[in-house]
């Protein structure tokens, strides 16, 4: 195999660290190695390594051996690095290439080619025997002997020997510098390096600038008038430092909306500026990352805030996300004040003043303002404020600072203020102050985790102005002059917590040791938290709450060397451990400790004597209860006076949910009994329910919650809607009424030809009412009963009903719309038989609530009539299928829903007669009706554990109805109409209410009974109808009916048509 030139004319790609006639065969008589080629594939780090170790030349030339290596590094997105390493080169040519003993002939070559005629490179030693044999000793393009490296980025190859992408020593640069959106600037050492005396205009990067082994952007100017801009989606990266801006006086801003990345042990963005007459903004899309210092500020004055809205992160061990250091002067600009190399040397040679503290005045309002994320590893530091530095304002405004070792580290002179604002702010790490009282921290919202280490006089102030939960999650505060916590939330939607186990089972306490501790507003104190101070004050209008568990040995403590001042209310918050115990009293000893008396100045916001589920009292050891306010948990006032040296105990007592002092109806009491069992059994999932009940200012309000949970609307809905069944039977009654079915030839009144009363006296329908006995069949209209005749008929109906309030519900309103159709045949003059179908859609809305039921009903029935006008018997029966959809809204906000079915059967017999009286017809009737409905069991969804599971249940009815109907025929100008009036009295013998057995979805073992309100057993029905001929064999009719019961009233209107032949 004979080597060839590695150039662009090959027509195929090749990577060749040593292109020659290599013989890798290893016969025992020639070689000593059994495997001269080694392949290593590192899939984790993306590295392929090919090693040729002691390989021969062709053919079996074992007297001389070569060792070399090729490595390919995957850098992502199609980018990679090529590495040639040469260890020992002793031959250059194989025998088939004209060589003798490995030398002479066609000499080996090395390089790479894309085969496209453009991208290729051949090592200078190629084809030169002496230089090939010296590859392991000669310097490669890296400056290292025997090492060549090539970077492939975006399809272009970069040679490390190329150095800097853009380099300038123009002393007075004007017009700015822009790397356009399509521009890519790369150098092996630096991407862009510019030095000079002044720079005017913006430096703007809109795409990619990379320094593969050094700095992405390195700017050194005595004055810089303009902004440093990294556009959204743009990137500046360096093998060591991402960007270094050494600008003694800078009149402009740093606007970072893209990415700046530093690697190795260096910095992401390093700003060295004495006077920054602007600010630094890391936008929401901006990121600064590095192993060591992500953002390093060596400044003396920053006029505008440093705003972190994006992400600043140190990823290396012991890394610092933001380092704030004293400014070190850049010197006078070198020879002649013109910068250049002297400028750099001056900067590198100055270490800063050792005599006087320097200060950083970071902005007029907020210095370092964070709304994004500042991150450091477990061993790193979030913000490091170096020696001799004073920082006037660092603000976390709704962002996140997360650092393992120190959130803020101050070790030196000067002063520091730190503030945190915003409900979403999170702070994780330690705050370490210097030995000075000037250092000061103020929190306004957000969570804090870590230690606050003061020097004895430092003040720490926490203010929560938001409607959000914020907490001192874990850690402690010590060495402080003042520790002050204020919760300004007015509507109770947020809370401020000292310690986290109150709201997190794995939480911890947060102990505070200070000269003065002041709590203002609604502040929660964890049971693992101790507050120890010379002066401890619950300030005016405070509502401090202590968190308690059933473990009475675990409790908070309030210790004061001077009088403990309690102003306002002291409350208790109980955790879920209270759920699951039958114990009624808990004593927490030595919660209050004071050398002097506790001075009590309580507000009078809550009246003494109110009854609560949990009562909290204070007792003095060996002195019993001094004074007790029996207020509900959550608004418990503490009134006590401790003499010097005494301690005070907290006592918590719980009432039984099953036996509240204010009582309730049977439904409410049943729910209370079930919840008491749920509480004492420790059934999971009900903690928020019990917290809601416990925090009532008046425990009598619990009965309203019980009533909401009872689900009386679930009992009312099937009972109310079953009354629709009788509509069908009533319509059938109208259809087969003998008073309107006699043959005209047998008309008993004066003959009026085809206007004979019996021909058109189609008995007026009684449209049944929806709340009691309404039945769409009541809208049936009859015709003449002639042997062999057939009729079809139909009705449309609308009904409205109101249920009066009762002891269990606030009443309801119901609307029904439906269609009824039927057909029948007259077998002889005394017997008629037929069938009918009814469909209705009903909606029940319960008053003073959002509870609602929607019901679809399908009813199929058959009917007959036997007899004549002197005496007749009508009979009918039907099967009813229903689909229910219910929705409730609980007082605690949940919205349970359910879907279930029911099946019912119904039968009715009517006995009656027809009498003629002066051209009118009078018809007395007696009706007996029986029905039974079977309702399937179901479970509600959408309310978690508070939904109800309802067992199968039944509803049964037996009623009798006495009635009289009066009709007459009126004729005017050849037009005939028949009005009818009806009056009935119905009496119910069986169910007048619905009773269901239910349990909470989350507590099936605690069932309870729920009853609907009762309806009266007697109902009066008044109705009027009008019938008229449409054409020879057709009749139209309309009517109205009112049903009046002591518990409800309903009103029904309908219109129908019958056609016979």
C-alpha cells in the first residue's frame, strides 16, 4: 500500500494520523505483540480512541516499530475534535512502496480531508522522511511535542495555531463592534481580544463568539462609552473565561439576554470596573455559568442595579455564583496613558489596598436584584462579598438563591444590606455577617433556609407583605441584635412560618437567639422552634400561632430574660396527629419562661366565652388555671400573668364532633357522628376538613359544614322526580275517558248532528305536576269509541314546581319538559286497549346553593278501558328508567358529582261513571295508584375523600284519589268547543320522604343516614282544559293543572293532538 497526498482532490473523506503501508499482522516468528491495534469506545464521554502500538511495516518488517494514536471527541450538534498523538516513530515506508528496511521509497503522510476540495490539512512533515521520524519530538500545533489537535465546529475546522479570532490594539476605537446574527467568531485561544485607551459605541454579539482554550471576549479599555450586549439566543464561551471586561470607567450597561459560559477553573463573566455608570441586567433568557465564579464583580461604584432575571450558576466544587470583590486599579494606561501592554501589566500587578476598606455603592434603590436564579453547588457559595467591601443593597425579588455552604458570605470590613422580596423568592444557604453592626438583612417574602450568623449587634428583619406562604424552613439565627418578623397579610390567605415541621412532616425547627425578638402580625411558630431573647415581644395586634402535636414533650418555648410582652392573640395550630386519638386534653409544660413577669396587653378582638372545638388555656405550674378564653382554635387569646421565675403551660382540650353544644338536626348530627369516628380512627385524607372546622370562630358554624356534607339533595332528587311518573297515567286516563268515547248514535242529549257532545267532549287532560302526582299520560285526548276504530295521539308538556324549605333543606325549584305519544284500538264498544311512550327532561335546582340534579326519564306503558258511561274500569301500567346527573357544591369549596340510574314500576286502576245534567256531563272518579322505584348505589367524584358513597335505596308509594269532572259543549257560529273543569283530592299511604344510607368516599367504615324533607300526605288538584275539533277526524286540546301540597306546589300546561280513523 503506497501513501498519497492528503488534499482536497481525493473525492472521499479521510482522517489519517499516519498514512503508510502499516502491517498489523503478528506472526510469532516476526512480532511479539498479539494485538497491535486497540479500539476504545467511551459512550459516556463520547470519545473514540484508536491506538496503533508497536506496528510493523509491510511486509512483516519487525525490526522497526511505530506507536501512534487517533482520538475523536464528540462535542454535540455535529461538532467534534480530532487529536493526533505520536509516541515513537521509527519507520516511514513499507516494502511495497519502494522502501528498504522501513525507509526510503514513498514516505508516509498525515492529515485529514473532507474530500470536498475545500476542507483538508496535511501535516508539514508529510512526505519528508526526517521530519516524519521526528513527529514525537517536534512541537504540534498545540505547542506540545507530538500533539496535534483540530476543532470541527459547524462544518469548519479550527487549528489551535490560529490563536485569536479577532484581535485589535486600536487605541481609540469608535463606531462600536457587532457580530451579526449569522456571524461566527472562534479562536483557539481567544474569540475576540481588544485593547486600547477608549471604546465608543456598543459591543454587541448576536450569534457565536468562542475562545476554545482561553477567553471568549476580552476587552481592556481605560474608558468605555456604550453597552455590552449579548442578544437572545447568542453565545459567548471560553475554555477558561467566558467574557472579561476590564474597563476602568464604563458609561453604559451590560445587557445579557443570551448565554455566557466559562469553563476550566475560571469565570463566566468577569467585570473589572472602577465606575460603572450604568447597571448589569441578566434578562429572563440570559444565563451566566462557570465552574468557579459565574459572575465576578470587581467594582467600586455601580450607578444602576445589578438585576438577575435569568440564571447565574456556578457548577464546580466550591464554586461561587456571584463574587463581589474590591476594585483593583488598572493603573494609568501604561506609557503615555495609552493603554497597551503596560495597561495589562499594571492591572495584573495591583493587589488592592490593604489599609482602608473599599466600598461598593450598588445602585440608589436596589443593588443586586434577583428575580431569576443564582445557583451554586452544595459546597459552593451563592454570593461572596469579599474583604474590605461594603454592599449597600442586595435584593432577591421573587427569584431563587441556592447555595450549599453560604448564601451570602461577609468576612471583612464595610457594611452589607440584604433584602428579599416577592412571594416566589427562595433563599437557601447561610448568611454570614462581618464583625460590625452595620450589616443588615431584610426579607420581604419568600422562603429562607440556612443559618444567620451575626456578630452580636446585627439586625435581621423579615417582612411578608404578600398573600403567600413564606417560611424560615430550617437552620437557626444567632448573634443578632434584633430579630424581627412581620406578616402584613390582611385577608389570611398567606402565612409566615418560623420552622417548617408545622406544614411539612419532614420539616425542622428554626431556633432564634437575639437580644430582641419581635413578632408582628400573623406569625406561626413551629413546635421545634425556640425563641430566646433578652426582650421577647408579641407586638400590638399580633396573632402569633404555635404549632402543636400530640407529643406533648415536643413543644416550642418562649424564653425571655425580661418581661415577656404579649399584645394581641396567641393561637394554636394542631397537626394531623390529633386526628387518630380519642384523648381530649393535652398539656404542654414550660412553654413560657420568664425571669420577670409576663406583661399581658391583649387586644379585645375576640369576646371571651365563645365556644370552640379546641379550647386553649394557660396554667401556671402549681397554681392552676389563671384565666381561660374558650375560643376556637385559630383565634385563641392567651391571658396570663407569670410572676418572676414561673413557667406557663399550654393546655389544649377538644370537644366531640358528635356532641356539639349547639346541636343540629338529625342529618347534621349523623354527619358529626361519622366525622368523630373518622377523627378518632385517624382516617387519612381529612386533615384539611378538620382544620377548617377547628379554625371556626364559633363552633356552631360546624353544623353548616355538616349540613353541606350530608348531601340532602341526593335524597331529595329521586323523591321529587318520581312524581313525574304519574303524568303518563293521567294522560291515559284522559285518552280512555268514557265520557268522551260514546258512539254518536247513542247520544243521550238532544241531537245536534255531528256536533253531538259525545263526539267532541274529549275529556280535558290533567297534566300531572312534577313535585307530586304529575303524569304525561294525563295529557292523553280521547275520541269517539267506535268498534274497529284506531287512534294515534300525542302531547307536549311543560311543568314548573317549587318545594318549600324544610328542616333539612332550603327548598328547590324544578322544571320539566316532555313529549308523550300513544296509539290504541277499539275492539268493541265496551273495550279499548293501547300503548304509550313518554320522554321527559327535568332539572332540580336547590335554593341558596349550587346543588343541582338533571334527570332523563323514559317511560313505557300499556292501558285498557272496559265499560260504558254508566260504569267503567280503566287500568294501566308502566315501566320507568331514569338517568340522574347530580352536582353539589360543599361549603368548603369541593364540587362532588355523580351519575346513577333507577328503575321503577307503576300501576293504576280507576272506577267511574258519567251522568248527564242539563247539557253538561258530570263524572265522579275513584283512583288507586301504586309505584316502587329502585335507585342504584353510586359514589361521587371530584371531591376527594369528601364525596359520598350512597347505598342502593327504594321509594314506595300507594295513593287514592277522589275526583269530579264537569264538561259542557259550547257552539258559536258553527264552531264548537268543549271546556272541562276538574277537582281531585289525593291521599298518600306510604313514603312521604326519602331516606338514604351514605358514607364518605374516604371513610367507608363510618356510614350515616340522610333524610329528605317530608311532603304532606294530602294534595289538592285543580285543573281546566279545552277541546275543539281541528278537522273531521282530528282533535286539538290544551289544559292547565295546579297541584297544591303543604310542602310544594306545581303547575303544568300542555297541548296535544289526536287523529282517528
